[in-house]
């Protein structure tokens, strides 16, 4: 069993890399332009080019990173899967949001200490249909819709559900129900999927996301499609669970 987890960066940060974790620069095509926390210096740009894979190789949507956030790296992995070694499992985490699979206080590195190693992941994934991180808010009974409403992106969610009426008509009503169900999930965008599931998930997600990007292009709040996409991923994972798939 082989596992690769994309660790997505948009600026320099402590480098996370081993035989499992692949650091990826999301939005490489925009390097040198203004980013949300200031300009990237030439020194920073050189570091990112030297130590991170770019999401601007081959078939890519790297230039849409300002709207789609880490999804440009996911799209790159989907369309250029062989560059990752055609792994059996593929995952997504972030330079500041990490999977903590197992604690090993005797480990020689941070990634091994949190279980992001091949041996631990192989054991964790055995017999599973995937691993995800669900964001639950029991105190406020928050639904995905309410979460996006607070971010000013509810309109994008409604548009996404309308797109699903066309792209996934058999399940569109179910996704509408989950969007208004407390504890379905929220804004984290972290998962580990088997290769076969990843190649089902990506066409499903990007059929909606790329349609939304065109529809909402030029809006003042440029990241709202990316926010809505995180909710779509949460809805997809919850639907998988309710269909009986074993998501840890």
C-alpha cells in the first residue's frame, strides 16, 4: 500500500516532507503577485520553488488559486497523478492543519510523532474507505448553511446545490438535506481517499466548483467559492458515511 498526502502551502512555513507527505505550492502560477497576507519576497519565492512542488505543471488551474484556495493543488494531483507515483491512497492537509493519526513521543521527527508515516497510515487505513476531519459544532447546533451565511457565502452554496441538480440529480436532494443538518461538517478540507474514490470525488467536485468560479468571477469576496467547496467536501463525506462507507 502506498500513501501520499498533499501538504498545501501558499507562503513559506516550516517544511513538512517525508515519504508520505508531499509539500505543494498552491497557486504557483500567481507567484510574484499580491497575496492575501502581502507580497512574497524574492527570497521566499526561491524557497518555495526549491522545496515545494508547484501546482502549475501539466493540466492545471493554478491561476484560479485566489478563488479556489487549496483546490488548485487537488486538481493538479488529480490531473497529474502519475507525478505522485500513482499512490493507492491520496490525501490533503495544510501547512498549519495536520492529521494527527497517532502520538509517538519517541519519534525522531514531527511527522512521525503525529503518525504521518507510511507504517502508521497503512495500519490506520486498513479496511477503511478513507480518513477525514469533521468539524462539529454541538453548542450552536450550526449547519453548513449557517456556517457559510456567517461568511457571506450562502448564495454560493445555493448556486452549488442548483448545479448538483444537473451534475448529480440522483443525490442532489440529499445534499440539500445535509446542507441544513447540524453536525454535518465544516471548514477544514482534509481527507485521505483510496485512489478509486479520489477519481470519483474530483469529477464530482470540480464539475460544481468550476461552474461556480465562472458564475461568481469578479466578485469582491473572491474566496467565497473556495469556502463553499469546503462545505461541498464535507457534504460529500457525510453522504459517504450515510451510504455505509467506513470513514474514520
